[in-house]
């Protein structure tokens, strides 16, 4: 492999990994940094789902969240966040509902304990 190709490949890999390094790999939230004083702001179902990748962080709802849409309302439904039998540790952060609602929650996991 020529030096140019190696250099290009190295730059490309760095460019592709950069988003993973920002925010400790968490998806972009609508604000905050995950601390108790400045919690991540959740405004979408996708952001709510992303909580499982930051179980010790702090969160606050910024909008009502509707989980009554695919993929959250089919098959097994919503995967609970945190839980030893799910291969995750417990959720040790906080979620401030901020007067907002989570609707359409569907969980069909009769053999699982969250």
C-alpha cells in the first residue's frame, strides 16, 4: 500500500471516529451535558432510547414523547433502560419529567425482569 493511500485511510478513520468521541458516544441531545446541574434535554423518542448508553447521566424531558410508533410499539416493544438481565447495569442517573408525558409505552417481555 502506498504512503498516500495509508495517509488517506488514516485521515478517513479519524474523521469517521470523531462523532463517537464527542459526548462520550451519546447521541446528540437537545441541550445539556449530562450533569445534575445541566442535564441532557430529551425531545425525541430516539434521544430517550439513547439514555441506555449513559446510565449514570442526568436527563430532563423537554417535550412530550410518543413511543406509539415503529419500532417502539411492535414485537417486544420498548426495551427497558438499565437492568442486569438485559446485559446492562442499573440506571443510576436521574430523569426529570419536567411536567411532560411519555405516551404509547408498550413492553412485551414476559420472561424478562427489568
